[in-house]
């Protein structure tokens, strides 16, 4: 556990209990229901959330990923993870796949602390290049990633489909080899 300040703590996890699954599912479902760019069109079910967290925890135990949970006091306020690429030629690299902060905790620094912990973890794990993609209209996330050293390396115009709406898919990276 890393104490970030008096209110926010960020924990790395290799297993999650039922309460953490419930809290994570509530955060993800609420964000998606309100249009968040997390890869789902419909809010994920508890079973989908549990399966995702189990997969990420297994990768973390194997040294192929990391899951971080951010708390404000005793309440889960956010989560995020990175996973190492499985293709043999890409094993030195990883993808930051999700960073999700509860709507009522946004603007409090949770996303910054969570993402910084994930970046530090990837660097410490020997990852050479950490990538991510984000929906092009997610201005707050894109600003956060740039402020933490990520740079854009590509864009697919109108690639993400949410009903009839289309959004750019923006690719970011941070190269730890430099």
C-alpha cells in the first residue's frame, strides 16, 4: 500500500474479495451507464466484473500485469490495471487497459494517483513501452495521460461506435527505454 495523501490510498492487488468485486462493479456500471469510455456499451454485470478482476489478478500473480485499487478512506473510489502483451514478440511491453474513477470522486486526484501508481508499477516490472488507447472525446483522461508523460502515437478516426455516435480511438504510449 502506498499512502498518497491523507485521504487517498492506492493498493496493489493480486486477489480481490467479494466486497471489492461488488464495489468495482458498482463503479464500472455507474460510469458506463453515464456514457464513460470503458469499452462497454451496456454496464457490465457482476459476473463480468468478477471474471475481469480474476483474469487481471491471475496476470498480476504471474508477473504479467498489475491491478491497483484506490480508496478514499474505506471506500473504493477507483481501479485500474495494466497487462503484459501475450504475443512473444511483444512481451517486453504492456497495455494500460482500464482506469476507472467513481463519478463522485472525480476531480479529487484519484485518477492521477491511480495512473501514476500503474505507470510506476509497469516501469518497476521491466516494461519497456506502456501503451493505452482512449476515446477521443475523453478530454480529462487524455490531459491526465499527457501530464504523466504519455504521448500520442496514432489515431483511428470515428473508430469507436456507441449506437449511432462515432468517436476517434486515440493511442498513447510512454517509452521507459528513453
